[in-house]
C-alpha cells in the first residue's frame, strides 16, 4: 500500500498535535515497514512551518520525503491544485493531521485526525485566522473524509454532535500516548532552575495561551501566597502562544513576578526532569481534546491538580485532584492544602505510578 502522511507539525517546535502525528508515523514505520510511505513536510494552505528540516527525519526501507515547499504561498498553490492525486503519485491513503482537509481528491482515500473543537467552544481563546482555519478544516472533513480518528471519546462525541450526518461507524478513538518510552530516565535540569531545590516548585507545562488558562493559574498562585502558602516558585515550561502579550505585565500587577520562572520551550530531557522533581503539576486548561501534560506528568510521578472539564478526567482518572478551571479560590485552597500535607502529595504520586 502507498500511504501519504502529513508530518507538517512534527518539527522541532512541536506541541500536542505534532507529538501525536510523530508517534503515529513512528509506530506505522515500525509495525508496517513493508508499505510505501510518502511523508509531507508541508500539508495544505493553513499550517506552515518554515523550520521543517530539509531532509527526511524518518527512516525506513521505502520512505520518501516530499513534496517540500519553502514558502506558505507555494505550499498553498500546490495543495489547492485540481490534480493533487497525480502530483502526489497517487497514494492509496492520505492521513491528514494539521486540521487542514483536502476536498479535491478523486481516487485517494482520506483519513482525518480530529483533535478538538476548542476554537469553537471558546472563540476568544484563539486568533480569528486560526479559528476560521480550524473550523474550515473540521467542517470539510465531515464532508470529504472517508475515516476520522478522534483522540478521545469526548472528542468523538463532540464531533458527532456537531456533524450528526457523519457515519458513526467511520470515526474511531485512538488515544495519544506519552512521548517518553523510558519511565526510569532521570532527565536533565534546565538552567533556569539552577537555584530551585528539587521538589520545591509548582509546574505548569504547555504553550502560554488563553485556552491553557495560565492567567487564572497565576491569580490562584497569588491568592495562595497571600493566604500564607509556602513561596515555592511557579515554573512555566512552554513556548509563547497567542493573545498573551500582556502576561508579564499581569504578573507584575499581581506582585508575583519574582516568584515566576519562565523556561520557554524545553527539551524532552528537561521536561522529564521538571515532571519528576516538581512538588505538583498544575494543569488548569479550559478545553482539551486530550491533555498530554497530565498523562506524561503522571508517568513520572508528578502529583497532579487539573481541570474537571472536557476530556481531562478521562485521562486523569481517580489519581489526580480535579478542580473547576475557572474557580480561582478552589485552586488556591487546593494548593494550600497540598503544600501543607506532604503525605497527601506523596500518596498522589504513588497512586499515579501504580
């Protein structure tokens, strides 16, 4: 079989969607090496990563890289063409992973990965171009896709509620997995935490953007400090997203900027260290299709406080403290209680590892 696969979000700055696509293609190449693979470093006219490597980072006996585009304009022109089937050497299947969805395929079967519809549930949490692009892709998938892969049961149910015409038997849940195969590796301390003691910091992992709810988290942290909570620093591990340009100003207004550590984007080794050595992993996201930082943190025994909304309880089960992501006081009180009760903290960690 000739399989075309969208790897456009798997570059060096990848986040959750990119890690899902990365894990999928790695597993396919390992489990089914006999197929012919065409990997697309650019895919469609919505998402474009100018830093994608020029050479194929995935190896296999019959794995090819391309077509490679060096600008958004040339990628858009190619993928909007009327004869994409022939231009791609007519793969049997194309697997779309970055929200964009082709509708002009004549002979190629299309598999579409659906992550979530947070852009529609909370439109203020994203930019208008991103919101329009995501909705356009998801809408077109409901018309053109032969099969849809949802990353959680909650995502599947939401998709079918919005597009009730889509055949129920053609959408299947395939859960993401942790990117980390080795659960005993110790990781590497980020330089930004050179002066922070092991077990002496709160952790938040994820892109700094409205949907991840870091604004309310720092307000809860400020409240926690006012109430006499131990002044462990709050560490943010993640790149800058959109609509959070005033985040640093907000920290200053709360009077907590001296207690905040911003690491920026971290390596896998550094992230493992952060999970393994935090006092607790705080993940108050407003909307998730899955929530990899919850799963990955638990893999390394990070006690977890997270949202009780959308899919996250499906991931966390009964081994995390679940809270309303909009209830600042509840988060502050939970942090106070956990900081004062190391036994409860250690019990959470043990339960996750079991």
